[in-house]
C-alpha cells in the first residue's frame, strides 16, 4: 500500500471527526439523531466482530471462532453476566481448537 493512500485515509478520518465536532448542539438534541448516534457505535462494533470472526484470508471461514460467537450470542440472549459470556465463548473456541489435536 502506498503512503499517499494512508495519508489520504488519515486526512479523511480527521475531516470526518472534525465535521462531527462542528455539528451544532441543537441538531444533536433531535430525538432521531440521538437514537442514531447511540446505535452507530453498536453497529460498527458488531460489523467489526463479524468480519474478524467470519473472514479468513478474504474468504468466509466457519471455524471455532464462529462457534464461540454463537455461544456468546446465546449467553447474551439468555441474559448471562458479561464474565459468563466471555468465558463461555473463549472456552468453546479453545475446546474446538483443541479437539483436532486429540484425534
């Protein structure tokens, strides 16, 4: 990747951040804007988790990571405490990665 693309992306990110800071406060008080602003970080985090879990070398990969996320999703759906969600997902992933070494 060329340094010019990295600098261009850096400038674009800075401009986007600056544009967000320059939005008047009365615009941010609008209920629809407030709901959207609250939902965007959740959507971005979910997209990041999905791409890190399901993509491997530019191909879809359903492996132990996907099973760990599925277990975590069920634990969240069942309203388990955060620590239980994390430990159950990690344990599932570790167990599924460990099983092929036993065979």
